[in-house]
């Protein structure tokens, strides 16, 4: 028999945790001294303790652990619980990966402070262009909100155009504007250059619109759009240093879009006027 201290040491847990397991009926001591209240555990109980630790490490609650150990959960239900836990962990890992990418983008932006090559930014007149587009909304203009809003629009846009017999004649163009009514959201337009007539494209939900010419400060961003912040910060610093002010959200013109998003080339076209 082991004292609670020795048993905790062998099981790599704390005596306090063992007392808690006893209190909730998850792992009772083999014997409790009626006079002193001291708990004693048998070596065979290490197997149950190890299973408790393993199931907790998978993310199960103590209530779920108890149900599994007491065989209140059948094999099929346990498989379902594990599949659900796997999906939760995959989602958390994806969110952590995206958050890490945003942190790295912020770091690159901070590290680039004070290093603003003027030739990265070009002022030019962007000609009028006709685009076929789908429209949605995003919660904010932050990359983590724009990406999930615009990607599904582009995934729908090209099959709809192909089905309607409309061929793209130039690059994709994404543009943004504030949601009407001042709610704080962003209207997202996912478009591609076409020569089709202005108006609705059948009953697809796609509209062809004519975008007017405008004066823009432009900069080329190389990489995934989740990492666009350093480029937008460079653009903002250039405008301030050169006496310009922004008059709207930047368009994103997709110059190259290979399968590897890290190899994308995108021109940002921010409408400007002299300050």
C-alpha cells in the first residue's frame, strides 16, 4: 500500500488532485484509516490513475473521464467523442496558425519602421475598368475578417461566370466600402475584369459594373493577403510624408495568384488626393 504522498509521486500528480478525485468519486483510495483519515492506495490503482491523466490530456472533462472509466460510454460513443475532440483541436490549431501569421506580419511592420523606400510607392491614374463581381460583408477591415468573407465569394464567382458564358479578360479586383448606415461593417466586392455588358449576369447574383478612373497611390505586395499589413503601413507612411491623403479603401488587383498563396503578387491601389 502507498500513502497518498507516495502514490502522488509515482503517478506524477499532486496529493491535492488525488483528494479531489476521491471527493468526486473518480479515484477512491484502496483504504482510508478510520482513526486518522489517512488515504492508502494499491499499486493496481496506478493503471486507473494513468488512464485518468491520459483522457484529461485529450481534453475530456472529469465527468466524461469518469463515464469512460466506468464503461458508461460504449466504443462507438467514445469514437464519436474522440472525433469531436480531434475537430476541436484542428480548429484551434488553425486559429493559432492564423494568429501567428498576423503576429509575424505585425512584427515585420514594426521592424520596417523608419525604412520606407520612396520608390515602393507610385502615384498613377488607374483607368476605368469593367468588372463582374459578387458582394458580401465583413465584420471589419482587418485581414482576419476580410479573408473569410472574400474567399467564398471568389470560389463562387468563377464557376458562375463560366456557367453563364462570361470570360474574364483581366485580373481579379477586390474592392471595399463602408457598410451603409454606419454599422461598422465592410461591404466586400470580389470581382474580375470582363468585357460583358453592365448589369446582372442572369440569375447568378453576379453583377457587371463599370468602375471609374481615379488617382491612386500604388504599392505591390508579394505574399498572402493575411500578411498585407506591412505593405499598407508603408503606403500610409508614404502618403503622410509626401503630402497626400487617402480618400477610400485600397483596391486589390490580383496580378499573380498561384496555388501557393505565399507567392501571390497583388497591387494595392489606394485612392488619394493632395492633402
